[in-house]
C-alpha cells in the first residue's frame, strides 16, 4: 500500500539553500519534511482564512486549537498545576 505520492517541483536556488540550512541545523532531516510541513501550514491557514468576518476567523482558530490545548491541559506533565487552582476572572469594565 502506497502511503505517499511523489510530487516534483522547481524552486528558486535561494529557497533550496534555505532548505539545506534547515537540514544542516537539524531542524528537518530532509527536504520532503520541509515541504510537507510548509504545505500543512499553508493549507491550515487557507482553510481558516476563508471566512468573511474577523469574529468567524477567531472562532475557527479557537475551534482548531482547543483540542490541542485540552490534550496538553490534561497531560501528566501539567498535573502539578492542579493543586494551585484558578484565579477568578473579572473582565475589564473600562
């Protein structure tokens, strides 16, 4: 079963050099990882920017990150904060 598809693209030499720098720095292990990461970010951005009103944009962004925040909040790494409780929130009335 094929899990990936090969896609060829021509890019400017300057972009190729920047990709090599990211690989040399150990941020990515190869060019494919860079391209996949950039494409994911691009598609996510396009998906949530395609709303007409700013309020909808913020709601969509929150809808996208809430599961990530919930997972982090419930993680064992953050369990030590449970004993501290919360702080009452009072909105600014000015």
